C-alpha cells in the first residue's frame, strides 16, 4: 500500500519519529501511555493501548530499524492477538513530495495463522486510512513552517 504525500521525506519521517502522535494516525491505537526517551532508535519502545473500550489491550511497539528519512520498521504488539512487523519506506519525489509505502505482516500469535481474504481486506483498509492520517499530519506541519 502506498500514498504520495505533499511533504518532503524528512517532514514525513518526523511524524513517524514522534511516538506521542501515534494514536492520532495509527488506526486502532487509541492511547499512547509512554514513549521511551530514545524513540525512534532501534530497540526503543512505545507503550500503547489499542482497540475499543472496554476491550482495549495494553502492549508495546518496538523499533527494529530506523534509517531516517528512508526506512522505519516496528514490531507492533497486540497480545494476546499477536504482533505484526510494520515497514514504512519513504521515497523522495519531485516537488518536495514523498511516496510512502507501508507493509504489514503478522509475525507471531493467532493472527499469523488466520490469513484469509477478509483479514487482508481489513488490513488493507486500515493501512489506507493510516496513510491518509499520516499525510494529514505531515502536510499540516508543512503549512505551520
């Protein structure tokens, strides 16, 4: 899944690097409880709640790779459902724009074994909306500069 955002890669990456904004743009994350001071360095963690109340689950997401402003990879936890590896790739385009590609795959837990067209459709729609929200924040930051 990809989206072209009307902002340069560093500006888009700055949103990824601000763990406190995750509940604003990551669909399903409803509250960020804490962010390690070292975020977004490899190994740092973001502590979040996901899912609708009263079924919200507390878990963490961990940075696996950070190559600003090109690549950002996290292991997103949502136990007991499992965890996913989420990969963001940012490609500079003419006119100060960025092509952002998101890839997500379940890496552990029950969701890893329940792959079907319905799950793929839900994941596709979730990532489409996540990229739309990411674009809104990144372009709003551009207007504020």
